[in-house]
C-alpha cells in the first residue's frame, strides 16, 4: 500500500492527443492517421472545448435558476456590495449574499500548490486568527466565458455541504481588483503526498477509512447532480484529524440524470480517465468518478499507479490489457465517436483478478466492480459503501486514530524530488571532472 504520486496534468497538454507509432494490438488505423487529419482533429477538439465551456456555464446558470444576461438591478447590487464589475456582470448569482473579503486581512505564508489555472497558498486570516488556504484564480484577460467557467466552480462549492467535501469560506477581491482568491479551510496533507511520504505504509483499516470518506463525499456530490470529473490523490485533502475532503472542483459540472445535455470528454487526469471518455463519450454520469475511485483503491494496495499511460492511445491500451475490451454489444449500443479508430482488432481478456490476486478478497471484488469497462456495471457510490469491503473485518478505523505526519502534499513531494536531483547533479559533475 503506498504511492499515489507523479501525476500528469488534468488538462491535456497536447501530448495526450498524439498517436504513438505503436499501440500493441490496437487497430493500425489509429496509428496511421495522416498529419492533416490529425491537425483537423486538434482544431475540432479546440472548438469542442470552447463549446463545452459555453455549455457548462449555461447549464450551471440554468441549474441555479440564473437568467442571462444578469439583471441590471442584481449587477448594480453586487457592485455596490464591493464586487468588481467584471465579476458582477457575468457571475452575480455565484456571489449573491456574500461580501468580498479584503486582501489586507490575509497574510500569505507559502505556496502549497499549483494548477493549470490557479496557484494555492497557505495564509493567515488576520481577522479570524486561523490558517487558511488561498486559491488565486487566473483568467484569460477577464473574458466573460473564462469568468463564467470559474463562477460554475463557486456555484458548485456553495451547493455542496458535507464533512468530506472542502468548504469554501469566502472570496477575496475588491471593486477595483482584477484578481480573485477563493478562501478554503486549510488541510495539512493530500493523499498523493501522504502516500508518497518516505517509509509510510497504509494498513488495511487506514485504506478503508480513506476510501469510505471518499465515497461518502462522492455520494453527496452525485445526490446533488454534480460530477467531480478529476478524482485523483492530489485532489483528496486530509487534515491532522484524519478527515479526508474532496477538493478542486475546477472541472466539476452539473449533470442531467436523463443525459439530455452533452458534456466534454476532455476531463479527468489521464491515469484516472475511464475508457468511455477516451473513446469520446459526451453523455455520461456518475460512473466516470467511480472509475477514478477504483484506480485510487487499487493504487493504495498496489503501492503504485496501476495504469500510467503517456498518451490517450497508450492509456486505452493499458485499460484493455487489464480490464478487457468492451463486448460487441457495448460497441454497438454505445456508438462512441472514436470506436472505429480505437477498437482493437482482437478482443482482450479481462485480467483484473489475476493481476491483483494478492489483494484481500473484498478489496479485489470492489476494484473489479469499479473498474468495469461498461459504465453501467460500476453501479453507484452508495452501493460501493454497502459492499463487503466495508462490512467485513478489519473494519475502517476511526479517522481520529490515524497517525499524525508532517505536512505532506504532492506539491511538496515533487519539490523534494527536484531538490534531490538538483543537489545530486553538482556531486556527479565533480566526480566526473575528477575522473577525467
């Protein structure tokens, strides 16, 4: 039981869309896409992502009964309350009822995280005399679509209220400011950093404790028709009392249980992305979060990432090799956009049970369900919580009984690795010069 570390970016950096020269037994058509066709696909993907941002913002607004454009009276009310016009004009509902906090009421202490669109700092709240986390959001030149995308995250966070979901405590900005900080409760660890802590090995009751809290948080999200869409170790925060909270809802979205509104498939960090998204699905539900949860569970027992693909094609290949390829009935019914390109020439057998035969039987049974290739077979967070994994001994331990560790996050682990490489380089160079 160990490491949940070394993640690739949650938003594709361009490499994930490239097809490698070889992909095992995948169709040769997927490895021989002409350059012009590949460029066309990239352009189409960019258009799809832009469209998704607009659709997501519209759906978030509709879910919260927001009319667009923002009524002038509401906008004026928010500006009068101290919110900057660029925020009030497109995201008034997201901040309704709140008053912005002043930047001078916080003291930044150190940087504790960095994402595609934000930086996170540990800070002292001088008014409330406590340590908090400040997430500074970056915008694309304050474009309305970019602001609406951020407003969705705020709307979602304000809708959620659960012990295993991070709490948004306020927003920091001013009428003349061009930046925005989200104020969160401070958590000392994340699961990625904690599991990669030198010498740490989680016991079975500890794994059950963390997984139980994760599934309870997801159960609450899904009951509110919210998908997280980026479950991974670095987004699962843990405090010194052993409480786990799901964080970073930047890719989260409201979803329609009837699946009448298409969503983007370009979500979830690659190693935790389910096969239907890799195959281009735009109608999906809670199963995408459950697949990621299955990856986390298996990783905690295996001590390493179970499917660390470098590209989308390689990731799909790893999934098929471990979980088997979909049945002919699934291919026919799903009608996924990329099925003709990525469908293997020969079916793959499922090898989950053989690969993880050393896992405890109840853990293996739950992993087997959560890593079902057909999303419908993954069931729900509620059914996972009722599984034999949680109802047989050894039971999940109480969070308060978990050991205390120095603050450890994935960001810290990466920084330690970088420092180690940097310090080892001069010694190697000196040794080499001496030898020469």
